[in-house]
């Protein structure tokens, strides 16, 4: 991608081959950040200008702007910079999400093997539930989704398990009644309905989406609790309503809660958050209707996750 060799101001743009508009000065700023490495911790204005093909005055303005925003910090020698605190904070956030995924995935794989249904791991981003990992179900007819998918948290059991971990002020800051756009006629319609659903979720220890996101689809979720005893993520399984019948929900929910308990303990959780139903103390029985059709040759058992004692 070619970019402007000079910075013409905050709105300067250039086209790439796909004819999309991009901000040239922002690209230069990101290129400056990418110059830093473990072996290259301090960089001067002259070096920035030379590598980017800019005048020193342009490189200086970029570096000053990045420092003002907290992404760079001035070093001891005049005209030199090192990485700022904002970069460290973003790195910590990314590493935290990666640690959650690595830790929870073995339990999610076990849950999918145990139920046959598609498993999801999600975190809360604003008012949305963002999927960060998926384990594909082994039934022929199953739900299909993708990593990175983001949807309003109030429309799914997975999202509600995340919202249930917020206090009243945090929840109020995310939604107003006009924000509730229905996906089906079973989607929550206002803030009051959402509060009732979240209270029920905490009381039973799991969330249940009865065709609220999509007709013919049911989902069961449970929260993942971190070391500070707060909800840091949620897991869920999703499948067609003809297989996830109302009579089976309680048995399936026991599997989901057990997997969530194991993942939470593996993350260092100290217990159940205040106001929530306590995590199960023993493993649930296998699901009879799943055991009847699962072939060990075709669907081998995944490596057993480490079940830590509470």
C-alpha cells in the first residue's frame, strides 16, 4: 500500500488498490509503533523520519501526537521516544483474552463431545457478546457460527450470562428501552424484561435462550468466573429445538454448568459470585440420548481437561 509521503493534516487520505479511503497520517503513526521491538526500545525522530520517508518535522508531529495520547513516552535524550503506558494496557488486555481462550477451550471441547452441540466462548464488549472461540458440534444438523461474531448481548443466553455479571449501574449504562431490537417475538423487549431474565439466570446458575435469537434454535449458557470472583466470559451450546427439547434442558444445563465450573477453577476462581446459585459439586451423568448415537470411532473423546477440586 502506498501512502502520502507528507502529512497534510488530520484528514489527509489516500487510496489503496481496492479504492478504499484510509487516513495516511494514521497509517504513519501505526508504522512508528511497529518500529519498536524487544531489541529496539528507544527510537529517535531522525530514525522515524528516515524509515518512513518523512521530513523530521512531520515525524516529530506524529511522535508528539502519539505521546500526547499515551502511546509513546519521551525518553531521556531529547527527540527520542519509548513505548507508552497505553500500549502496555492494550497488550495486557489482549493477553488476558488469550489466556481465557487457552484455559477454557479444553472444557468447551469436552462439553461439545458430551452433548454433540456447537460450543461458544464469548466475552463482553460494550453491550455486545463477542465470540472468541468455537467448538463445532458433531451432529449432522448443527448451528454454524464464526470467531469474531458480535451481537447484542440481550438476544442470547451467552450474552445474558455476561450481562448477569454486571451491577445495576453498569447494566444501566449499556441499554435504554429503545435499544431493544427484537430478533424474534421471544426477544426481550425492554429493560425490565432483561432484569427479570438476569435475576432468573443468577438464581438457576445458567441461561436459556428459547428461540430468542433465531426460530428453531435453543442455547444454554453458564458464566466463567475469574480470580477476582467476577464474570469474565461465558460458554454456551446451541442446537436445533427438535433436539434441544424443553424436557432435556435441565440435563443439558447440568453439563454446561459443570464445564463452566471446571474452566472457572482452572482460571483461579475462588468460588461463585454473590447472588448466584452455587456451582455444582459433582459431575453430571452422561446424556443417555447422546450416548446412544455417539460412535467412539467417529467421535473420539477429546483429551480430558483437568478437573480441579474447589
